[in-house]
């Protein structure tokens, strides 16, 4: 199975109860790491340290730190879930130019 096919399969399957609990723990740790380190200073290592788990879990459950940080606001602000996803690519955001 190629990497892209594996990621597509991961995106469509529903996580198990224990997997969902692990994702919640990672999200909590990510929010804590952002609070302590700031958004720019937050790394997989900082998240793993905040949650007391192996940093490989970040990549297993979210694929990248960027994807994790994009999911974190959905947890922190449930009423605003998904609103910033179109333009909030961490480190790649370009301001709009006036027309």
C-alpha cells in the first residue's frame, strides 16, 4: 500500500475507542505545548513531553504536527470547528492581496 493510499484509508476509517482516547490525550498535550512554547515553538517533541508519551504517536494519529495543530482549535473552540481550515495552513499562510 502506498503512503497516499494509507493516508486515505486512515482518513476514512473510524478510530477505535482507545484510539479516540489517545487522540484526545494528544490534542490536550498539543494545546498545553502551544500555551507553554507558543505556536511557532511547538514541535512533536514538545507535544510528547507535555503529554508524557512517545512523539511517534503524534505522527501515527495525525500524520504531521501541522495537521495536529489544525485539529487542536476544533477541540479548544468546538463552536468554531473547521472554520479556519481553508487559509490556516501552518507556516504557509499568505495574506490576501486587495483587489
